[in-house]
């Protein structure tokens, strides 16, 4: 009965979106800024849990979908189709009560003094108005971060990144382009080797997961459909530090590096890329004796995954707030995620500087915390309004009995108010770190199992799959991802460009 009821309700809400009403001038305007790739972990969990009847909510995002980024590396090889990890923003807001407006636009500037967000329509089709402002009473900045390039020449021009759906599509096309060009009639041997050399820069989780997925693609599909490439297709992971996955335990780092060895992925640690051209990278390699040497490494595909940098809209906001002057990596926030130096701006996700790593898990919990905070704030306002009314009623009470009745009610409301105000500061509960490393293996550092549990291998891979599936934004996403996995198992990945 439970399952049938849930299914019936899901179908009902799909076909019957909750009716939207016009903004209420008595309510505060809460503006939520979502990042460019539409990742928005903080924003999506905030929106899902926020009681939207309490505010006039405005969501601003340049893409009209949320993107489940943990599975983006799988989209680069066609293991998962990109639409399976996209959740339309409208799917979420149409199920919310009250006023939730969505504008497909990029937030180009936050005017802190005047409480305005400047927005710009960056889509191909533009109407008469494509630049305007949105006023706010409360603002949540969840605009994420951009790809760090450290000003290294040639990176922006020649690399593929891995943040957006478009990036994954570009990589997928580029892999097949390299393969088909390598097979062009009379191609020279050196050129074949270069074109089939897939270089990944950055040994963090993004680089490691992508390298693993790419090698899987080669082993499970490319090698079978296009055997001519089997001697020259090669994946290299380049990392400046002495090891990959620095946030994992030593045991899991060793496990990852030995798995990569088995998979025939070359790991080049202590190799810092200094320059990128259209067909090679120049890197400074630290030798075992400590000496340094510059090496040129030719590539066909270059994927750049060296972490996050501050977006210009965030930097501009930081420059407007004196309390942010000493912050370098993003918006410094207090324990309630309020941007330091402000009272009505909160920051979540990769653009906020907290004591925690900028992961999806942290952003997700931050969003949920803000929803709780805003719901409580609204409830507090309601109780305070009611208390004012009760005090007025007490003053004009006709007799002792009436006065006592109102007094009891005031006491009850005050108790309620104390309980409501007891919301503690944000505390992150770390569920563990997971990363896929190829060959149906994953690594997991899980803190909630027997203290601290580190695991790698096939069982961990199954755990990784089920954890990611359960983390998907919606049942629809979960079904699509599961179907993609089954489809690929049966038919293999699509090798068309
Ligand atoms: P990262 O910051 O974790 O790793 C980037 C790596 O690039 C670093 O190890 C750095 O030493 C290296 N690097 C930087 N410049 C270099 C250069 N010039 N040459 C060679 N190497 C260079 O980046 P990421 O993997 O994109 O992750 C970003 C954030 O997202 C992290 O906090 C990460 O934990 C999180 N994340 C987590 C997961 C997961 O848990 N599965 C997946 C993706 C991202």
C-alpha cells in the first residue's frame, strides 16, 4: 500500500504542479544564487527543505537544471548519459508552495550596499531585456567556484575541464576524435602515439575518477570495437605532489596507485605542469635526488582537474565588504554561514570558506542547515508578532480572568520562542570520502563504521554505486542512472562521436 500510495502521489504531483501565487509584499525576498555548472548542492538541498511559504523565493541560475557532478566523469565515456544526472530546476520548484520564481541568468554582480543582484541572460536567444537587477532582503550565495588554472599559459585555450555537462560532452567527442584521427590513412607513428595519449593533470578525486573511467572505456569497449589502437592508447595522470588523492589514508593511496599500475595507467607524481601548448605539456619533474628537470609530454587529449578558484562575482563581493579583505580563497563565513561583515548574506558550497573541504557532502549539509535556519527564523518572526498582539490584548483585558488567560498564552509563546531560537551553529557530519578508481574498484574512507574504516576493492565499488545512486537528486535520476549502467553492461558504450 505504501509503495502504491507513494507512486500514485509521485504521478499526481508530476501532473499537478502546485499552483504558484504572486509575491507577498509582507514577506521577505530570499534570493538564492546557483553556480554556473548548475551543480548547486547547497542550493538544491536548501530549496528542497525550505518552507517556501515563508518567503518570496527567487532562484537565479545560468542553467535551468541541477547537475549531479559526482557522476560527471562517467558521462565523459558514455557510461552514463548526461541527461540522467540532470534534474530540471522547474521539477523542484513546481512542487513548492508559496512564491518561488526562477530566472535563467548569471549573477554578474552583487550590490551589497543597495541589496541588489545584477543578472544577465547568457543564453543564445535574448529578449528585449537581457540585463536587469533583482532586489533582495536575504541572499544565499552558492555560486560555486571555477577551474583553477594558476595562470599557467595555454591551459584555458587547450585543455578540457570537468565541471559542466558541456565539458563532459566535449571530452567524449575529443576522445573519439583523437581515436579516429589516429586511424587516418598514412598517419605517422609518432602522431598516432601522441593522439592516443590521454593526459589528465591533477591527482585529486576528479582526475583519479576520470582516469579510471577512461581506462575502463578503453578496456571494455574501445579495444574491442577498434583493436588497431590497442598498442598505443595510453592514459597518464600527472600530479605535482608526491602522491595522488592526498585527502585519503596512506593505505588507500597505495591501493589506488597499485590499481592504476595494474590498469596500465601511468601515474607521474612530483610533476608540475608549467606550460601547455596545443599538442604538448611542459612539466617540471622532481627527480629522486631532488634535482629538477623540464620535460615535454605530447598529448592528444588533455583534461585539466587541478581544483577550484574564486569566481569573479564572489571576488567583487568580497572587495565590497571590509571584513572580507583578508580572505583569499572565498567568502569567509561565521558558524551560522553568515558572510562575515554582513547580516543578510549567507554563503554555501565551494564559494564559502569554512573549516571543511569544499565537497558536495559539505555543501549538501550546509544547504539543509540554512533551510532549517530560515524556517526557524520565519517561525520566530511569527511568534514575536503574536506576542506583540497578546501584549496589546492583555493591556485591554476586561477582567482578571481574561488577563490571566492571555498571560498563560504569552508564557506558552515565550517558551515556544526559546525552543525555536535554540538552533545551534552549523556542524558538519562527515560520512566519509569515496572515489572510483577504475576496474570496478573504489576507495572509501568511512568514518561512521567502527571509528575510521578504510576500504578498497569490488565490495567498495558496489557500495560506491549504491551510495551515489541513493545520493541522486530524484527517483527519476536514480532510475535513469541505473538503466544506463544496465544498458552499458549489455550493449557496451556508444563509440560514435
Ligand atoms: P583537488 O584540489 O582535490 O586536486 C587537484 C590536484 O591538482 C592537487 O593534488 C594538486 O597538487 C594538483 N595540481 C595543481 N596544479 C598542478 C600542476 N600545475 N601540475 C600538476 N598537478 C597540479 O581538485 P579536484 O579533484 O578537482 O577536487 C576539488 C574538490 O572537490 C576537492 O575538495 C575534492 O575533495 C572534491 N571532490 C571530491 C570528490 C569525491 O569525494 N569523490 C570528487 C570530486 C571532487
